[in-house]
C-alpha cells in the first residue's frame, strides 16, 4: 500500500483525521520529512562543559553522541562504527578523548575522526579521513541550545526559530548571568502514545483546569487560575510549528515580582539582589514579573517555565519524554526550588505529568476507534487575532496552537507545495 | 552491598532476632498497605521528618542536586496522599492492582535509635493498558515512636531506574 496521503482529506481547518496519529506508514513518513529534515533539539552546551565530555542524546529516533571536541567545538556524532556498525559508545555520559569500538578496536577521536585501525597492514590504501564517525549534517546552537538537522540545505536555525528566537533571550534573562544550565540530570518517562499528542498538549491551555484538578485542588498552586476564564494570558502561534502559552499578560496584571514562580522577592533575597545588580532595578523588576516562557519549539523542545522536556519518538505509539529542571547560572537559591518543584511535578510519579501521560495513552486508544473520523480543533477560531509582531494569538484556552502546529506539519509532510512560511 | 554483607558477618540479624522479626513484620505491613491503597494507614507509618526517595539514574545520585523520580519530604508525602484521595488522580483511576513479594529483610549495622534495614521487593502491577513487573531494593530507616516502629526514611531503588519508565503513580 504505497499511496500518497491525501492531505486535503487528512488535515482540515478544524480537525485532524485520527489516522494521522495512529498510522504506522505516516509515522515512517514523518521520520523522513520531519525528524530527518527539520532542525531538531539535541542537547545543551552546558551538558558537555569540558573538552572531551560526551553525553548520549538522540535526534528523534536516532541515537547521537554529543561531544565537546579537543578544540572546544560541540559535535553531534552518530553512534555507529564506520567499520561494521557496532555502537562505539554505551555509556550515558563521561569524558573520553577516544572512543574505541569493542568489536575490532577501531578508535575515533571526540571529533569523530578515525584515529586508528587495528592491524593496519590489512588496509594499505584506506583514506582514514573518509572513515570517521558520521556526523549530523548541520549543527547550530542558540543561547547554548544545540540543534541538529540531517538536511544539507534549508532554513538556518535562526530562520527556523523565527519569532520564537526571542523566547530563548527571555529565558536566559531570568539568570543574573544570562545563561541557563542543564545540569540536574534527566528523568525518562515513557508513554504508549503518538508524539504529536504531546506536541499539541504542551501549549494546550484548555486542559489544565480539568486534567490537573486533583492537584490544584489540594496544593496551594496558582497555576489553575492562569488557565481560567478570567486569565489575561494568551496563546500564540509563532509559525514554523512553534507555539506558546504567553502568561505574561496575567503576571503583569498581578504585578508581583517572582509571582510567576509562586513566591515573592523577599523569599529569594540573594537572587533578587543579583538580578538588580545585573540588569538595574527597573529591568530586573520586569524580568521578575514576566517570568520564564512556556513554549513548544517544533518538533521536540518544550520549555515549561521551570523545566525542559525533550520529546523522543520511538514508534508510532511510543514516545519518551526526557525531562529536567532548568538551572539558571548564578542563581543557586532559585535553582534549588526549581529542582524541588520539578521533581514534584514531572516524571512517572509526578503530580502533573503522570496525569498528562495517562491522558496521552487514553487518547491514543480513543483515536483507534473509527468514528468520528476527525478531532475537533476549532475552539476560539472566531477570536483569532494578530499581535504587534504579526503572529496569531488567541485566548489561553483556545486551540490556536494546535491549528498552527498542523499548518506547519502539512508544509513539511507535503513538501511539493510551495515552501511558504506557515504563519 | 558491603553493608549488607557486614550485617551477615557480624551476626546483627541473629543477635537481634526479636527485633528482626518485628522489623520484618513492619516491612510486610508497609508493603501490604501500599498494595491495598490504604493511604491513611500508610501515611501514619511516617515520622514527622520522613523522607520518601526514589532515585533515578542509579542509586548513589545526590538528590539535592539531581533529578529523582520521587524526593518527598513529609509535607509532600501528605500532598501525594491528598491528591490520591481526591479520586481524580487520573493516573490512579482506576487504582492499579498490586501484589508484591518482599524478601531479604536484613538489619544493617548495629541497631540504635535509628534502625537501618534493607529488603527487596518484586511488585506486579496490573493497570488498564499494561502489566508491569517492578524490581526494587529498599532501604529503610526505622525509629521507635511511642513504642511502635515508624519510617523516617524509605529509599526505593528501582533496578531499571536509568531507563525510560511508564507511569508509576501508586505507592511503591
């Protein structure tokens, strides 16, 4: 069955055919047109701070070794010996100037270059320069966030991030030193569901009131109100599949420095002092009112205020959520709370994410039922509007982010149509 | 493992036979309360300074610096129970069907005010979409409060804690 999908039929303006989530052939096609084409988030430079540090990552379904080579450059190497294909690295992280394949003892530098072939007399004419580890075709980073793309050409990382580039600036500004660090280690949380259910849910402002009522009801949490009917928060579609729950309008209305973090400036005196010294009183106050962003960078990086998620598709019905607490350089008192709140919220036992994951799995099962054929994503279509930057915005509970994701999805999956900005 | 070995070599378990039987009874009781979702009775086993810890990525990580699956102080243990009691904790609606076998109960070192205990558990979980076998090495710090043993610390080391895990929203 090698049919070309009929996208007009599968993707409609107000809903998506259920098979888009569940069809194994479409999933294979996504690996080609999305995961092996577009920019995909891999890791953060702070995970390999020293020369020859390495950490095992993935680019979509593909395992990748992220290293810092002897020259200090971050490299994305494929974990496959250029000789017979054995994995050259089986450790989660470490420091190694050389990776020696245990099969026939070929060795490779931290930049992927082939250093040594054992019993070299058998290879009189081999050009070692051609036999290094394969690398991800293009590597680029912004504010320390390292992305890879297997496409030799196409939009640059900055073009791909587009309007969402500013979100990274906003994020790192919460550090008095202007940098974030990914140093708290990751939980890996597996769900039996298609990756796009997570992609859409990360900026779905409609569900928290319902899915998370069990914890909002018993914890002293202001999160529920952010997504309530009275909230001034908005949803935004940056184009290129990047979507946001912009909570700043509500935080500005409340006008409480550190209110975004459920605390007050008085309880974090070290942090507040450093922020004022770094940015001046007025700018520091604004940053501490606005807080950190809640944004889903297509297709796999979710910056969720205090934590960072990386979505890894494993199969049409299996996805791993890698999650860690964000750490802000120069802010140890803030970071301790970031870790504690993150650990409470996320992962297999998390107060929030266990319930989200339950919904992902039930939704996946639900979508296997044959009717109705389509989901329904029209919420708030009548009140879509544009912000000053020209980006589509809507109320916080609207389906606007989903509609933006599907517009971009179609532009990637149906590449013969004109390559236009999906915004 | 050296500590566990020491408990055999120095014969602490043998010299404290009555205490060992009491500790075993405590550990079995605690596991039974978890299997039966007896949340309040389970919560009552904790001391006021109790810490419930389930590390990720090994058993020797620093929970003050690195992500754990659970790292609950006493108030967060209470919050966990309150969430379960709402009946809207979706990841436990319906509640998992659980049965565990506990074994290898040992007193580690010389018991004092704090009694250090190790035990293994194999837990079979039946949930709507999957049956899961969880293998754990457990460490307890027990303390006598008003004549009864209470838990001041429970560390649950899932043997597969460095891998991707599905939901685990029941008490383990």
